[in-house]
C-alpha cells in the first residue's frame, strides 16, 4: 500500500546557488560519483551532472535527497535500469 501512495506524491527540486539541491520523490539512488548522480524517482530516472558532487543526506523512507557540489545539469530519462541491456539488444537485432 505504501508503493501506491508514492505514485501520487509530488516531486520537487530546489537548487540553491548551483551548489546545493534538495530533491523529493526519490525512490532509489542507482549510482553516484564525483561527476554524476543517477536517481530513480517517482517521475522517472534522473541524472544530475556536475563537479565534486556528494550525497549529503539520504532518506528513502521520506524520499528526500540533499546533494552538494557544483551542479551543471539535471535531466529526466525514461529508463535508468537496463540501459546496457537495451544497447546490446539493439546491436543483436
């Protein structure tokens, strides 16, 4: 039942001075390093690009993430898991 409630929540992104971000509606952190953070959100996959990126606070129970570092861009993507499988599938078609 908790999963059904997640689908109806709003998602908010607050970027402060390009060096801090607060994101709600996060279901999972897929991966992160100094230059890229990949999130699974209630609105789809999200890729955050920048420099010296760090996940400062993560609360998946509430769906909140706080990020610091120089933020160069935030993009939504259709799918984040299985991307490698899709490429391999296209090669062997």
